[in-house]
C-alpha cells in the first residue's frame, strides 16, 4: 500500500533518516473526542523524529467498520473525518489516497492539542 510511495519518494530525491508507520491506532469509544489520537501521534513524532529528517506514514482507516456494501457510504464518511482530523498535524494523502497519510517532519513544535474533558 505505501511501499510504492516510499520508492517514488526516494527516486525523486527525498531523504529521511527514519520512517514511522502507524498501521493502527485505536482509541476506545469512551475516550474518543478528547484529542488523544492527536496527542499520541505528536508523542510518536517527537520520539521518532529527534534524529533528523523523518517521515511518518499513517493508515487512517476507521476500525469500527466491516467491509460490506451496506455501510460503504458510512465507512467513506468516517475515513474522510479521520483524514480531516490528522491533517491538522500536517499529514497529506499519499498518491491521492486519503487512507494513507504522510508527514515529513523535523518535529520541534510544542503540542497545540490538549486532552479534553469527556463529552456527555
């Protein structure tokens, strides 16, 4: 899924010292809506990009859906919502696919996301 992107990136002169691939990040339902996913990704980025240029690939696919035609529209909506959520960190689609997001970074900024109180 993302190996073609990595090959293309390197062939175009892209360089990175480290690559982080986040294949799955699950926040349990009772903890969602508090920016915890963003906080975790920021923590990952700080940890893994401390040694120079790095790239992070994030598979932004909703985990609460089974693949069938009955809920395909809802699945696509949920995937768009995840893309919007992670794009605020600077993630961009890989080869036009919003399911695979990439971020090139030298992560130095302070976190702008704070945990939020539980929604009622």
